[in-house]
């Protein structure tokens, strides 16, 4: 697993074509966090700006539907985005683990929760990209 100074990575949550997301422990205060980073070891200027803008937008939104971001930290030739870890699991994992128990009603509750947040614009929704509270 990757080594990021100041963090102990504990679990890979998502591995996509452009980004990787890990659950980690911040060593300075033992806080559980989620870390997102670009997969490209030499990202383009445009990719770096887009990643930085994602942090800036999320940091300035005060909405319970948006995961709070803590910091944007330099890492190798890129950045890591450090966010709150609320213990969520990917929708893909949720449905895989609960395939017999997920009713249409539960599925619609999750879908409506996503749609009721007018601040979030979902350009491409995939089950691996969303996190949900596992209750």
C-alpha cells in the first residue's frame, strides 16, 4: 500500500481510473480520515487545478450533505485531499452486502437523499463513487 507521510492507510475505499480513495488514521491526533489522491504520478496542470478547486468548493460549503474537508496537502507531484471519515461505505459495497435485504423502499430513500441536495451536481453517478451511512 502507498505511504503518505503523517497518515497510516488502513483501507482502500475506491480505485477508479483517475483517483484512489483510502481510509486512514492521521498520526498527529489519531483522527480517522478519508484521503483522496490522483492516480497519475505526473498530473497535468488542469488536473491539479480541478483537484484544488474540488477542495476549495467543498471547504466553503456548509451543508450537512457535503463531507467536510480538512486539508489539501502536497504529495509528490500532486496533492492529497483529506476529508472527514464518517464511517461510510460505498453504495456498491452496501448493495453487495445487503442484496437480499435492500428493498425498493430503501433504494428509493437513498436515491431521494442524493436528489434532495440541490448543491451537489452529479455529473456521473456510479455506485462506487457515493458513500452512505451504514445503519
